[in-house]
């Protein structure tokens, strides 16, 4: 039987759009056509479309007319308004992380320094509620683009939990590297936060997802976050910081280090770290300590392939691994970084969900819990790590 063609399209033409496009070219379980790209920066869209043979569309409405699924690869502050328009048009919408957030008062002079984080929590939760309400009214669904959920190692741990009925007692995870690609990352009004928002969202989502899996497997309902305690720091903004030129700096009103302690409904816990202070490539990991097994999930780096290169220029046209800094010496050279980090599996699962009209593993509810936990963590950090309830949305 011939499978119907599902048409996808990209909103945005930057870093996220590139890896979304690459992942879409690896989708094989459904008939997929990349029907177009639109970006508010038209010259970038023209170059992107010309290089990849994709139609460049005039505006966002034209993109929505052309597709069944729209990928929001735009700055975080644009996610809610663009997603609401897509859902109102009955489209499925892939929302790159973060799902949504609080991005200030709309002024170019906004600074989060001194801001009451309770305002951010309230406004972020209101944004989530608007998105979930729009999804309930729509023929489409929210597909929350959290690649950690679909990373092969996380999915293997899912299988272990489902087949053994294990209880996760404690998780330890983190994401760190030397700083974001995005030029607007250091401004709260564009990013909705710093390391906690931009990096801790990944191990947090992985931990929240595995507790959902555990709860559904054993009792038929997900186990969700109850409270969070958090500390954040802006190390590279300190007067005493000595800049050697290896780390990104220029964070205007956001943190570059965060640690969060999450307590779940069942009393079990997770400790999560994120920072912009780590050289030598991306460090993405999640350890699971359960009552019947232990798992160490090394998304990046891992030792699937280790290479030694005595001369930097030998590897001038060879991709090693994200943000490695130097290709000289020993390196954890990823055979297929997108595969290990779950990008192609994520898109395969999303388009399978569209074809079958079923809820994705990573959808609105998971994104909602993730954002609610992050902004509750910001409130906690403002009060020196005070345990703070996570709103139940």
C-alpha cells in the first residue's frame, strides 16, 4: 500500500534548522517531503534553500499552507506565537527546545539582573497553559524536540525499566561545554535564561522522561516532579575571572553554571548540572541508580571511536566531535554524532506519530514539566536554594 506523503517545513535558517534538515533526510519510515523554508532573515533562508534544494517561502502563513508539520527552529522568544498560529491552522508543530519561557517585558533594555524570578515562573506557566490549550483545540499536536529522549542509550534504559519494573532511586546528569553557538544566548530577553534553561533542559528532560516511563510501566501513570532546589552562578561575569580566551564570555544577564536537585512525586531524586565552563568538547551524561540495576549513559563523549592525531592539519576536513577545541592528540571521535544524540531517531518518531495520529514520547506534557521545573528552579536559586514546588500544569 502506498503511504501518504507528509510535508514538513522549516521556520528559521540557523544552527537548529541545519540539524533538523539533516535529521529529516534520514527519515525512512514514512514518505516525507521537505516542502519549504521560511525565515525572518530572508537572505539566510535564500542561501539555505538554494544549497539544499528547498523552496523558499515568502512568509510564515505561506509555510503553514504548504506543510503538515512545521519545525520551529527560531529563537526561543518566538516559539509561543508561532506555535499558536500553527496549531490554530491544524498543523503539527515541532518546537525546538526550550518549549517556551519568559523573555522579559518586550523592551530592548530589559535585564534579568535583579528580576523577581516569581514573575518569570508565573509568565512561563501562563505561556505553557496557552500552548496546551491550543493543542487541545487543534487537529495537530506539539512535538517537543528533546533529542535526549530519543538517544539510543536513553531508549535502551527505557526498555530496561519497562521489562524489569525497576524503580529509579537517584539520577545524576549534566550537560556542559565551552559556550553556545548562538549570538543571542547571553541575553535573557532572547533565551529565557542561561545554563539552566539552555543546557540543564536536556538532562532534566531525560530524567523526567525516564520517571514517566517507570510510572507508566508499573502503575499506568507518570511519576512527575514535585519540588526543586537550585543554585546558579555567573562565573565568567565575576571581576576575578581570568579570561584565557578558551571559554565563551559576554553573558549579559544570565548564569553560566547551574545545579538543580529535583524531588519526584514518589520521593526519589535527581541531581542535574549545566555549565559553560568545560573545555574539551560537549559533556552529556545521565547515570541511573535503580533498585535492580545501574546505567551509565554517555551521550557525549563516548569511546565508540578514539583517534590519535599528531598534527592538527591532518584532520582539517574531518569532523571529530562538537566543540572539541583541538583535533590534535587523542579525541573521542564520534562515528555518527547525530545518531548517538538521537536527532534522526527523534524525527523518525515524530513523523511516525504524525502518520499514525498518536501522541509522541516527547510532547507538550513533557515540555511543560521541563519548563515548569526550570522556572521553579530559578525561584529557588533567587532564594539561595530554597526547596520550591513545581507547578502542576
